[in-house]
C-alpha cells in the first residue's frame, strides 16, 4: 500500500453555533484557548501542503462558515489546484453563501443529519431548529445545483433512525450518504455508555451491506466502521460474488477500512497534524516541521502503517489489510492505538485453529 496524503480535513476554526453531544473538538461559540489563525497563515499552510501532495481539502471546524474569510481560503486552495470541499452543519447556509460556494470553486459540501425528525436530530445537536436548518440548506443546494453529501452519526439514542435517515438523505437529493459510527473523543467521551453495542454494530453493518447491494442511485459508505470491509468480503464470498468498490471523486476512494495516517489526516486549528478527525494524538505540528516531514517521518504515522505491529485479534486477523480496526476507537477505549478494535466481534481464523488445537 502506498501511503500518499489523499484527503485532509482542516479545522479552520473551533468555534461552532451548535453544541453536539458527540463533537470531537468540544466546539462552542466562544473559544478562548484555540483561536482562529490569520488568513496569511492559511495561505502558508496551503503552500506547504501543495509542495508535496494534492489531497482533497475539506474546510471543517467547528463550523467553518463562522469564519468571515472561509471563502478566501477556499479560493486560494482552488487556485493552487486543490479539490476544495466544505463541511457544515447547514444552519448558516443562505443564498449568498451558495453564491460564494460556487464562485470559489468548492466542489462538494457535506451536511450533518443525525435524525429523520426534528425531535431526534435537535436532541443530538442540542439546538432547537438545527433540523430545519439542515433541510433548508439541502433545499438551497438543490436550487443552486451544488452537490452535497450527508454525514449521519449514530449512538444508542438515535440508532433506530438509521433506515429513516438513509431514506431522507435520498429524498433530499444528496449525492452520497455516510453512516458514521461514533468514536468517543472530545465531547463524545461523555457518552461512552451510549456507544452502539458490538452486537448491534454488526447488525447495522449487515443491514448496510444488504442496502448497498440494492442501492443504485445514492453512493453509501459506513465511516469509522472499518470492519464493514470484512463483512462485505465475507458476505460476497458466501454469495459467490466479486466485491466491487465504488469510489467518489471527493473521497479517498479506498477499499480499506481504517485509513488514519495512511491516506487521510486532520490538521487542527492549532497546527497539529493528526491521523484522522477522531484521533487526538498529534504526529507533529506544522509550526515546528513541514507537513511533508510529519507525513513521511513521524513515529506515530509509521506505527499506524505497520500492520504487523497491531495487537490482539487485529494482530492475527486475516482481514487486517482491508480492515485494520479503528485505531482511534482502540485508543479511546483501550488507551493503546495498536490494540484490537474493541467493537468487532470477528474471531480470526488463526485464533480458531489455535483453540481447536489446544494451543
């Protein structure tokens, strides 16, 4: 596997007008400890990245639309040849925002939708009106012919809504629907007891596999659920079918589960380069090193790319090369990012054989 930076989530602000229960950065409207960096620094960062890679760059947060210069950053990235995208909760989208999205060359916008009703979504986002804000944003994007995808995060409090949210995403005209299985980082640490059980996790991935086989319009993919690739391969083999992987121009398009520090990364507002959006341990800081140096030489990234160093069931699993287990979830639950994926129920073939042989 070639480890090229293909997709970068960039936290350009930690400020947010919502206070979602699962927020990885514990964002709030007033943030004193993690201030926004100046526009000139944004330009320098894009120059730095462009010197060695050409990833999809997703302007994220917090809520990126709270930065008045967000579209200056987007325009500069577009001019540098990056495929620029925007991740928003949707509540601040207006016709004027749509005009700026189009004029600055943003190719894709992601919206958050965590329930099929205002009751469920607003509870998850801890803000009345958040649901209507997302629906309004979707309407404006359709009217302005702006392609958008929908990200949906689930815990026990909203897992029953999964099929309904999927259907609603289609009705809203989304290009893709990403089902996120929560990783308990940031504010998400407060809802550890709400994590979907391993048994239900497996059932949801089975449901997704059956749904995906029949889906011919919407592009779908579970996210932060790496063992879905194990499920797909197992079921396809049982059915005597070849596993096919559909990809998106604005995604990594990979056919592997966990890509943290392998093809993707997060750059936070303080300049820390992290393996993914849910992995709180930095590999380095761009105020001290170039992005290239961090990407190619950091100890953390090298360890994540060495599958032979994985422990427990992941370390002996026949699917480690296509799954890898969620390294962020292993770190959050076990305190060890090389530990086995804590929410996977698969027993590796090698362990079964050893048990049968009494070893």
